[in-house]
């Protein structure tokens, strides 16, 4: 073993050296570099050469630890609270004057916060609005056609003055078709594929009828799509008290965070991504726009209602077919499925009046240019538009974003420091309608982003509750988020008392990874927020973080309702904004890791492990049927093994030999790390889904919110089922083609890590 | 004006400084850089800052001029001659053992020449072979069905011993369909679209008949496609003596370079690109392969014959319809078109027996890693496979390629020098069949090449004659090729005597640019050789060079025949290999410009000029019809204007302010220059041609060999003709969509040159 050097001496000397250097030369980077950074790096290089020390910590910029402490300290919970108060004070639906006001205000905050520049970026896109004066309605008609009951179409203001704003829209689902339909009801539980299949299996046909279904399990647009495909006339959606007000009607907003009976979850039912009229291309001036009839919009009307009103409708239903046990909900009635043949005792009339129109959505992009690699970008983003007041979604995230921008801007101004790479703070427009602002922007700048974007860090609702951190990301960022979570003090006093000092500790305790219980569980990216285009189309390693509300999946009760107010956040959900602060600190730490480390902290062998595990799962499920039909996993398996070897060799042999004093050699390694994720992008798209390109991660084809791994392949296997090649040659051919594409892309990604060509 | 510095003093000091540094420190790059390069660059930076001097010359590496002189001197005509002798000694058809032998030999030359590494890269692809023992035949049958004449199916050896090789194949067109067809002849001139239209216009139907057409105007595959689309049963191709033996039968090979009467031009009739069974993906082990029936292969048989035999067939034709004046050829007979209704006096029988099979094509890739930017590649390539002996096509180019590799390798070994960037020397396999080796390799390494390839320099036949240099490239490389041509001494003594000392001088005199007669004309890249995939799919700036045979377009007479021998090259076409040497020098100079300049020598405002001129042309032709049908050039025009401004600003404001001492700042600028060409790549392909992605340059859709600008758009305008939007809504929609895509991509390319994000 080599003799241990006198570390304390070397480090102290280096730090003194650097501090003197900074003081003396802070106005002249080159002179400074010449006298201080270069010799420093040179000495470091000798140390590395001699002692072979070069783990991620060593490859971190000498500034990283110092800046991390400084930034952690600077982030302010009270600032976050102030931003949130402003942001949630007025409804700012995408495309409205209030939305522009908020986007401009965010831009001003970015500038005042010290960023180098900040701009509004407008796109003219198809948005969808209800008729302010004629709310959409659901009515109950008796057998004589007489209207017995009609929904109010609006939520009742309950507490905060801003709930009374005349700008609050009546209840609607964006992009619902217009029209009036009449039919009897069929209850479809959560509207999942299996729910509709169950109805079909017991002989209940939805054709010519109106589907009523509960929110909370899958993306609402997929419920509507299944109903439409099954021939339903329309869809009514409601939030069941079992999921949204489990303690009953007396324990709801404004006293608790539970859902009152007339509260309605707004939301888009668009199944596409980005502006519906300009798929794959940005909605710039002069862009070709599809005829609206060809956009991926529902062809049937859909309307959300509160559970008080849902109860009235459910009570009117035929009592022939009681719903199964687990379809029963929290309303004071037995839930029935509907009759097997259409009945005319009670008919429901659904009247929807929407305007689909071109409107301008604004992104706000703020930039802090990097010191050494201004053309490498770490992006941090959240959307700015809200369905109504958006106290949580998105103001909690936007407030964190603004405070991060201010903190980095301030640190730059105070200490003449800049991060190694450029930081971009992105406020997205019209996310709620279908990630429109982020999609159009990413489509516009696709090539530059593919070249230069190191990572995208997404927050949406920064906190939905105080249960635990949750995160979805790609395997190469697992260690980055875990390490960052260890740096953030636990915002929950009870947890601290229980000995869990950091965000990481609670995360691990609450949500251990079943595959490795020594680590907290990390999810895969679906399509719930603005990371979609970055991850699944461009192949930019992306990460989504938030503090979650409960153990099981599902949104916090007030999600997308009128009652996402400052009161709900400041008094009920996060008094003192401690959880907000924790998320801000976590994101700042992530940003510093990605923006400041000399070598990008991407753990590429983790990706190999992930692929190995996922392949094993897919193989165990589909290998036999594949072999029987002439398809093989052999090349897929070889490619993953090759990928394993390449990532190990890169990590254990190439990186340690890197000459850290050579900026272009460091850039080469970082480009390889950055581009590895792009390797999984098939420019020709997934089978039948040309809008998605990432072969490993894609939104589920039956639930836009959730993620499937190797979705292209698994979807095909599901489609083909037990059919043989002779019975379904087309699908088997697609399976073979996609297996071939997957094997090629994984192998090519591995090759991109080679030392030479 | 600023005071002039004492240049001589500064330069002399710098050079002495550098030389001392090189001597003292040539074993330790870092120390050397620290003491010499950095201060040198620093001083240079001050000079630039003070005097604003930073044209391309200044941004060249200090090594460039020295290395250029050294390389020019080292390149050897006699080496080229020796390689050519070996390469043309045995037929090396793709996929045969001789082909592998040549590829291995090239690899060995690369290694011995001093490259860092060289590898064979195999791909299993669909190739096509005649039946060695049963040549394809064309027979003439009288009205009783009696065979009066049958073609020999082979070329007669005339002079060199290698012409007698038992490995010489009978005459064939690769990928011809198999089968025997019978019918009377229709003469279709050069088989261009307008030729078939003319036949149709005068009432001559090709359905159920055999087309006979002349080689020489367009790609033979397009002739076959038109015949097939028109319902013909088969195609016979011949080389007319008017084009290929203008001095008559007495003045032909082996006495001159003109075509003897039984000589046959082989060639592929594949209309696709790359391996026909693996479009868009590389033909790796385990790749999915299309059923052969779905590959873009002709459905009718086609066979090439010599003009002696063509004369017999033409003389048998019905004398009803004499061909027009300009359809008449050099044979001793009047050329007739064929009769208006099928006649049975003489019938032609076409018997084709081909084997389409998977065979292995080999690329040879040799690498000389770069000194400072090993992950930036300048590629130089030529194919290695030949139809027969391939003395010109490809041995002239391969010999030049090998000599270049040896020269750079030798220079590295002799002077411990490496180019700034990595040089890759690429010998391609199976180019003749359809650019298969280069396509599969570029498909395999697409992402790495998009990231890292600076440029691709192509040579195919290095010299076809001694008339003048010709070159096709993209506008940003116009100045590079022109400057390089000025550095190369004129190989033609008569031209030197006429005062034209350089290759450039003859080029300018022989072929001035009609748009700017002070410059030689440069063509656009079609799809005649291996640059296709680099330029038109990946967007790597590519350049093709060769010494041409004559003023007008068309191949040298011996092209693709048995008589492309060493004798033809060494004794008839280029005694002393002076023209070969000139092309080698030119390519070496190009390679050094691209591989050694600190700032890439891309002239981006030239691209703006090109787009402006081309847009003006298209607008003047199609503007009115566009406006009438609701399409507009407005955004296209705006995008080009924006592109103009961006390229000017980049060149005049950003580059001169560049800190040349900052390697990452230089890299940023170079990446922007390199990526500009990628900006023209639409990942979604051209309308109806998903295999092509470059919006500005693509092969013509009616002639694979030639180039169309904005082919996607122009093809649509041609398709729609005078039809209104009401009459052809689909095409007008495509026009609007593509105009939108073009405008977006040009604008985005311009934006990629911005200083900040």
C-alpha cells in the first residue's frame, strides 16, 4: 500500500491558496486560473496519479462543498411562503391575462434574483375553456323526460377571499368534446382497462350510455378513451370520499385538507403531448397546424362533478347489478353497475359547452451562465399555470423554483461565484393542459438540448404532504438523489426525534426498495409532469422530486380543486414552509451536484443493474412464448451483458486514469456520461407510438401517469397474448423488429463509453 | 487605425519559443503547454484583443502550415501506383473471398503505415450474384420462335493477364429480378422520366414489352423503376458508342480509354440505400431482416449488354417510328422507337438467373487519434469493392486513401506529431451494391457520429481523366476546398504552361461558377457514393472530390467494365500517377484544414448565400401557385434572413472575441460550427421519403445520382402541378407542412449559433 500523504496539510494549504487567489484575482479569471487553479489541479493530478484516488468526491469541484453549505443556508422558507401567497392569490389558468401576469412576475423575480437573463417564451397553442356564464351541466331526467336535478356546475367558495374571485371558472375537463348526450348510467369504478373489461365480462355494455367513474387510480384521459372506444356517449367523473374525504363530511376543508362534497377536480383529458395541433414540431409563428378534428382529443363529452352530486346520480341507478366489494365507495349508498340492457327510468343528460381555441401560453426561462462550461445546461423546471388558485399545484413548486433561482443568483452576486455549468430555471406554461409549454420549447430547441443538456430536474407540486420524499428518475441518477437526500435536514420533528436526522432517513424508513432494502425506493418516470419530453423524447436524464402525502399512490385530496389555497398550504399542510424548504434544499443540492462536479456524478453501472433486473423480469414472463414463435431474447441478453461490461470498464478503468488537468479530456468523459441516456432513444419511435423514443422508459399505454419499462416490447407481448405467429404474424414481426432495435440501441449505448472510437 | 505591431519580431520570437519548447519538452505535453503553448496563446489573445485580427489563418494551429508542407512532400505518386497495381490485379466483388483479401490488405497497410489502429468491420447483408456458369442472356427470336441470335453474356479479355481471371463474373446488373420474359422492343433513349413521357405522348405503350435504353444520363436503377412502373416486362441496358466510343471502333481499349464493342457496364439497380433488408438499422448479428419481397428491389429482370450486341437488337426493330434526332446514337443504324402496337416479327427473350443471398461485406476502419480533441473525427473514405478489377473505381481512390493514411501515420511516427483531431480512414465495403458498408456503419454509429464527426471527405474514383478537379459539397465547405485547391501544384504540364500553376487555376478556367465567375463551380451532393448517409441522413458536412474526364457530365468510358485495368490507368489515363498525386495532396490539405485548424474553417455565411439564392429560385417558380392555394413562403423567407443575420453575427462578432487560450470556449465555437449542418436534419424525414433527413440536399427522386435542393418541397410542387387545393388537398397540405418544417429547421439552425443559450 502506498504511504498515506499528510492530507490535513495538503488540504489546508490548498484552501488557503485558493482563498488568497480568489481575493487577489477575482476580477481576472485567466490570471487566477494560471496562478491558482492550474497549479492546484496540477498538484491534484499528481496526487491522483500517485495514489489512484478518484472517486466521485474527488472529482467534485473544490467549490462544491463550500457552495453547498452556502446555498443551503441562503434558501429561505419565509421567502417561499411569500412567493406562494402571491402565486395563489388569483386564478391563473393557462392562456388568460393572469397567466401572463404570473409568467412576467416570475421573470422579474429571476432578474431581481440575480440571474443573467430571463425571458418570456410564448407559444400559440390549442387550449380549451368552459363557458363562463353557462356552466356544463349534468341533469337527471325522469321517465317523462322531466328534469329532476341539475348539477350546479361550480364549486362554492368556503373560506379564503380569493375563492370568491370572479375569475374562477365553472367546473370542466379541458378538451372535452362539446354536445349534449342522454343515456342511462353505467358505473365503471376507476375506469381502468380492467374495470371496463370486467363490465364487458358480466354482460354490461357501455354502448349508447353514459359512464360514471371515480378519479384517483389512473389518468383521466385514459378513462375517457376507454369509454369512447367502448361506445359510451359521455363520461362523468367524481372524487369518491373513500379516497378524498376518508374521515367524513365533517372533516374537510377549510378545517382539514380533505375534500368537501362540492369540490371538483379539474383536469385535462388530452391523450396527446404538447400542443395538440403541432405534434412533433414547435408551435411557432407560421407552424402548420392540424385540423382540430385530427388532434388526439376525445370525441365524447366529459364532465367532473363533486361527490355530493355524484351521490344523487348513483342513487338513481338501476339496482339490478350491485358493484363488487372493491368497487364500493364512501358514499352513503350501494354502488350499482347499471342494468344489462338500457333502462329508461332515470336518464342522465350531459351538456358540455367548451371553446377550443388558439391562445398564448408563456414559458419563463431564466439563465445563470456557467463559469467553465457555459454550453452545458442543468435545467430545473416547474410549470406556472394552475387550474384555479394552484396553492400546491403548481405554486409550491414554483415558489421553490424562484427561491432556488434567487439563491444561486444571490450567491453569484455576493461571492462572484458561478457554477461550472449553466443553470436554467424554467417556468413552464400550460402544463395542466398536457405539458404544452415544456413540449413546445423542447421541440423548438431539441438539437441544442440533445447536445448540451446534462440533466433536467423537475418539481411540480413540491409538497403534497409530510409523509416522505418521493422521486422518480433514471438509474444513473439514483446515487445522486440518494446522496443529496442525505445532505438535507429532516423537516419533520417527530422523525428527527425517532432518530431520522435527514430526509434520506425518513425516505428509507418509509419506503425501502424491495430489491435492496438498504436503499429507499425510487420510481420510474411516467408522464405526470414536464419531465416527459426531456426524458422520453430527447433522452435527457431527468428526475422528479416531491414530498408525498401518504404511503399509497394517489393525489392529495384538494388536488386541482378550488381549495388549493394559501390557507390550505400555510395553515394546514406546511406551517412554516419547512417541507418546502427541505425540497428546495434537496433540489439545490441536486443542482450543485450536476452543475458543479468536475465529472458528472452519473452512476452508469446502476443502469446496467436496472437493465439486468428488468430483462430478467420480462424474460421470465415472455421467454417461452417468444421461443415458440421464433423470437429470441439472446441478442437482448448479450447487449445487456455488453452494457454491464462497458459501464464497469468506464467507471473502474477509464475514469480513474483521467487527466483532470486536461479540460478537453474531462469534457470527453462528461460528454460520454451525458450522452449515454441519449443512447436509449430510438429516433424511429416505439412500435405504434412514434411520439415516444426512449426504449427503456415510457408512459404506460393504458395510464399516461404511470411508467412502463420496455413499454414498446411489453405492449406487443400483451397484444399478442397467446396467439401464435401463424395467427398474428404482424404482431410477431413487430416483436422481432423491436427486440432487434432494443438490442442494437443498448449495444450502441455501451459502445459510446469506449475509450477510443 | 491601430498602430501596426512589429509582426516579424513577434512571429520570429514565437516560432523560436515554440521550437525550443518542442525540443525541450516533447515528452511532457502538460509541462510544455504550461510553459509554451499557454503563454503563446495568451500573447496571441492579447494581439487579437488589441488588433481584432482573427481570420481563419490566425485561428489555424501553428502546426498547420508546417505539417501541410511536410505532408505534401511525403505523399508519393509511385506508392499510389504500386497500391493500384495490387488492388486491380484480381476481381474483388463484394462478399467474395477476394473482397475480404483486399479489405484485410488495406487494414495491414493502415497498420504498417503508422495508424494507431485498424479493424475489419463485417456486416451480413443482401448481395446479388449472377450464375457463374450460366450467364444471363438476351436472345432474338423470329416469328416462328426460333432463336436467331443470343448474347455471349461475357466480356472478352483483350490485353492484360488479369482480364483472363477465372474470377471474372458474367455480365449482370445486381439485384435484377430473376426470370425469363419475352416481348418486342421499345427504345427509351436514356430512360429518363421525360423519355418515357415522350413515348407515352406519342402513343407508344411499354406495357408487356421489353425496354432497351442507353446508359449515361441517370442512375440505371431509376431507368428500371420507370420501366417497371410503366408495365414493361424487362429492361436491356447498353452504352452507346456516341457517348462511350466517339472516335469509332478502331480507337478503343487497349489502345485508348474508349469502350470496345463487347464491353459491358456492370452496376446495381437497387433504389434503396444500404442493406436492402435492414433499412434504418445496422445489419448486426441478430438484426431483424425484412422478407426479400419487401426490399426495394426491381420486380422485373434487367441485363446490360455491349453495343455490338445492342446493334443487332436495334436493327431488328420495327421501322414504323424513327426515334427523334437527339435519341439517335452512334451505332450504324437508325434508332427506332418500336411500333405502336405489339409486333411479333422479332421477339426478344431476356433470361436472367441471379442469386440474392446474405453475404459478408467488410469495411476497414483505420484511426489516428487526435492530439487535443481525440473525440472529434475527420473522416476520409472510399470504397474497396469493385465490379471487376476496378482500376479506377475504386482502386484509384483506395490507393490515394492508403497513401494518405501512410503519410499521416509516417509523419506522426517521424515527428511525434498528431493532428489536433482524430483522423479516420474508412475503406467501405459493398458500395457498388448501394453504399452498403458506409450505410450500415453510419447506422451503427449514428449517435456517436452526430456528436463527434466534424466532416466526411469522400473520394471514389480519384481520377477519371485529366480535365479538371470537380467537387460536390455543402456551402460551408466551399472556401475550404477552394483554398485547398490553391495549395496543390497543377499536375497538367500544358496547363502550367498556360499560366495555371495550381489545381485551382485549371478548375476556375474550366468550370467557373455561373453565379460568381471569379470562383470555380462546386456541385451539390447527390447520391453517387458513400457520402450519402453522412450528408443526407446524419448531417455531417461532406465533400466529394475527383479529377474529371470531360466538360460534360457522364462517366469515363471504361467505367464499371472489365477494362478498368492497371494498364488503362498507368499507361493511358495517368502515366506517372500525377493526377492521383494531385488528388491525394488536395485531400491531405482538406484533411489538415479540418483536422488541425484551431477553429473549424467552416464558412457559415456561405450557407446563408446559398439558401438565399435557392429560395429565390424556388419562390420565382412556385410563389404564385403557392399563394393561390393558401401556402406562403413568408416564414421560409424570414428564417433565411434570420439565418443570414446569425451567421454574420457569429462570424463577425462572436468568433473574433473568442478567447483562444480557453480550450472549452474554443470547443464551444467549434461545436456550434460542426452542429450547424445537423440543424438541417429533420428526424422525421422528407415528405414520403423517411430515409432522407437533410431538408436542403437530397438525391433527386428521379435520379439517385444527382442532387436536388429542397427536394422535399420541389417534389411536392411538381406533384401538385397546376392542381388547386380543392383538387389535391393532400398534396397541398403536405406542402404547407413541409414549408413549416423547413422554416422551423432553418430558424433553429440559426439559433444554434447564438452566443448564449
